[in-house]
C-alpha cells in the first residue's frame, strides 16, 4: 500500500475498516499482512476462476490505498497432476 495513502487512512481511523471491507468482498482463502520493501503489504490467496476477475481483486486496493498489486499464479497438486500433456507438447516443439 502506498505509505502516504495508508497513513492518511490510519489518521482518519479507516485503515482497518477499509481493509476489512475489502477482505469481506474478496473472501480470500488466506490473508497475511506484513512488510515488503518498507511498505504495508497484504499477501492474499484468492481463487480466480477466470483472468477477468483480476480487476475485482486489484481495484479496491488501487482506489483505497493507491496500492501496487502483483499477481503470482500458482497451481494446486491436482492442477499440477494435469500438466503432463502440455509439458510433453512443449518438449516436443521446443525441447
């Protein structure tokens, strides 16, 4: 979160309630809060069914805290078990 935007929310007494409101809307599987390079940071695990859901996750943070948002896409063990054909095709074509 942008430090000044988050500081302003803290001064107004809305930092916690705004974060709570965003989390209630997003319903993340997990949420952790800490520091990344000196900035207040939220690490959320959110299941997205489609890439079109990215704005639903990012926009509240942009608008409320002028935040920078990064996405790291990951797989479950079940997802990983399905990747064999895609890897085999890549090896065949590029390997």
